[in-house]
């Protein structure tokens, strides 16, 4: 777990429901590789620009209805604030861009890292059971930080 996660958790619990909507990152909470990847994203997401939510949780039931049943637990999903749903490498790429603090970093992340993710994501996702144990060094996954204000129309 990141050191700042405990302070972040306290800050989030006192936030009002009037905060801005955030994109929602849906992930497979039963997959070790997915949990470790989300833990790394959480450590990079200093200002919590992205809401994280286990796709198997009760809070995700209304959100996963926007995703086809065959894709729900096979890949990563990013629900943008505009209502678009991105899957797999496109979702990972968009999440990476969302984490960039300033415009220059967002421009740099357009290529090659974000597009590289789109290309290699299918190979990684297909081998996540094998890759999960390789990320034992990664931080412990934090609690989900999804709030009903992130997606008020569905919850």
C-alpha cells in the first residue's frame, strides 16, 4: 500500500458529494495481475483523477450493465465522464493520459507509451494468470475510491 493512501482515504471520507465526476476504472478484482496493476495506477494517481472500482463489487452492478457480458471480467474498462466506455489497451492508454498532471505530459503520452499499451494489451491480458505472480513486488491494492458522485445517473 502506498504511504499516502491512508491520508487519501481520510480525505476522501470527508469529501462532499459535490466534487467533480471522474472517469471510472473497472477492473477484475479476482485477478492478481489486475489488482497489482490497479495498485500501481493508484500510486501514480496522486490527485485521484480516476475512480477505481472492482467490477465484482455491489457498487459496480449498475456500471457493468454498460459493458457486454462477454467482456465484463476479461479486460480493463474505463467509463469516461462523457459516457464512453473504453476497453483493454484503449482503457489503459486513456487512464495513463488522465494521470498526466500537465498538458505537456499528456502530449508526450500520446505516443509511444499510450499507443504501445494498445498494441501489447491483448498479449498481456491473455497471460494475466501467469503474469500475476511476477508482480509480487508491486504495492498492495488500495481500497476502491469510487463515490456515487462519480457516476450519479447509474447509482
